[in-house]
C-alpha cells in the first residue's frame, strides 16, 4: 500500500491545575494523532512535524515512533518544540498559552499515495502557505484529506481564517470538520445550516464532506449527486472526548484507502463516482474508531484487532 503522509503539528500539552498541584505533560497535536491512528490501523504512516532538539522534541519523537510512525527528514529542525499550556480554573475550564513554531521545508513525496493535513499547520505562517503549495503539488500523484480543526485563540477572527480554510477545502478530496468548526467559521448552525454548508463545501472540490456532531452523529455529503445523509453515532460509555475527531479522521481515511477510494489519482476518480454503499464501510470504521477512543482516557488509537477487522 502507498504511504500516508500527515503534515502538521506535534507538540507538548502542559496542564497546570488550579490548586497548585503538579503540572502534567502529554504529547498532542491533531495531525500527530491522525498519523498515530493510521499507523495503529496498519498503514505506512509518515509525519512531517516541526520539533526542536530538546527534551520535549525527544519525547514527541519517542511517542510517535512507538506507534510505528516515521518522522520525515526536516521534522526535527525547529529552534524549539511547540507547547500548549492549559491553565485550569476552579471549574476545570482551561485558558491556553501557546508557544508555537511552524515551518515546512521541502517534502519528498516518493511513495506517498495520500496526504492529510489541517488544524494549525495550514493556517499558521510561515508554514501555512507552504502546506497549501504542498497539497497542490501532492494532488498530481496522491489524494488529499483535510480537517480544519479550528483553534480560535491561534487563528484569530473567523473572517481572517475562512479564506485559507476554504482554500484548503478546495484542494482536498475528503474533508472532515466538527460542528464546532462550522459554527466558529459561519455562526450558530442548525441542521439545515449544516446541510447548506456541506453542500457549498462540496462545490469547492472535495468529493466527500463529513461534519461530526459528537453524540448526535455526523452529516455526510457526497458531491457526485449532491446527496446528504445523517450518520448515527455509537452508544458508548464516554470517558472523555480527547482525540475523538482525530480518531474518526484516521478511521475514515483508513477505510477509504482499503476500499481503493484514496491513495492515487485513479482512486480519486473512483471516489468521484462512488455511491453511498461504496463509502459506507469507511464511514462505519470512522464511527467505530471514534467510539473506541471516547470509551478510554486520552487520545487512544484502536488497532484492527480492537475493531475486529480482518
């Protein structure tokens, strides 16, 4: 199978308790979570990040490599490793301080059949513009998926980020967003609004658009015939929702790769003509992955055995 290249942030989340207790540190970053999820599902997974030669960078490297993710050349050339510090108040509500650095050097796409990106990596300069150029170049030989994964405290006002996000949507074959992303970009959205937005996004270029809505399932849009449908969520005991969206994304890409609907220009053409029954197994895998993750603490990634996949 062709390799999947995920491009974007891998960083350290630092949690500072309100009561002055000991702070804790965890490896984070939406793209890093997706890369790990794909590796757990037995795909050749590469990650282009921007890590420093420091203790935090070494911790990230060990973490992703433990799951079978390969860091690409240049991923450890940063002056420092990015951090996101969450200061918790008495109600456990977090206020974040970010120390971010993001640049993207030349990328070798040899052997890459699919590229995934999103979140901070596509909007934070100077790396954001390079990401747009990369996915445009990647489309010649590979397919592309994108997750806006909006971070309002970093991306600024919605009107400032909207153009770049829609630019990336237009260069992608598959787009997955959350309802929170949609409402930040366009304002409070009911069911009819979400349907209208996925329709408009589909007109920009992607063949498949999915908007997840937590426990209310997801809205799925096929551009080929302008079909929109609701996808139910699984009923599970939720421990926390950390990494749920990233797990959904990993499962969706994995399922589409296995179905031959991602991974090459020929696969893109098949996706463009796919019907719901062709895409249904990938959607089911995405829901199963997210359900497995929310039933556990942290951004846990299921394997094929965990999902009973042959």
